[in-house]
């Protein structure tokens, strides 16, 4: 596989063998030298091979954020003040127990496509939604007073 690190021994957990993805290594699995390596993988892994990538989560978040910014596949619009913020219920629910309860429970909001959010500053909401999609937020003297109450509400 593209990017498989063949310089380290595979690790075994239970019946699953894991080979850590190394993006700088450009070997193909067919180029792994010697049948001993392949046999070792088969023996230790019980014919199972697990590939992991350190970049997958970042790639996923970047693309979900791009979809949000392009208003693609968004299934909810949060109305905060006069602003409409498109988002994905799954992303918001994964980041916030508040949204999870709202979208998965028996609340009317679970069936609505536009939801009015009250008592939260629009700028704070935008920052927190951005955080859900990027795992990055800048807190400074200017926004901390509006961010803390919003973060407490959204949990």
C-alpha cells in the first residue's frame, strides 16, 4: 500500500496486526522484500492487516469544514440573531452533548431544518461551530467573556 512503513515490525494486539502509516515512505506492499516478511504478517496477524494514518482525522475535518462552507450536505441551519449558520447535525452532535440531545431526542428541533438559538452571542456561536469543524479556536481578551457562557450552554 502507498505509504506503508516497512522499516518497523508490525505490532500485534489480539488477532489484529497494525502497521503504522508513514507518509514519507513510498514503498508498495508488493515491494516488501522477502516472503519472510509476508509470512510474518500472515502468522502474527491471522491474515488481518490494519493500516492507520495520522493524517486521516485532519483530512476528514478539513473536508467536512469545506462542505459546511460550501453549504453542501448541510442538514441544519442554526439561526443566531440575524445570522444563519449551516451545519451538519452529525458533526454538531459529536462535538456537543447539547446538540446531541437536541437532534436525537424527542425535541421539536430534531425534526426541524432551521433552529433558532437564543441566549448565545452570534460571534461566539460562529467560533464554537468553527471549532467543531477544525479543532482550533482562538480565545483572547476580546472574546472570552462571550465564549465562556456559550461554551457552557453547548457543553
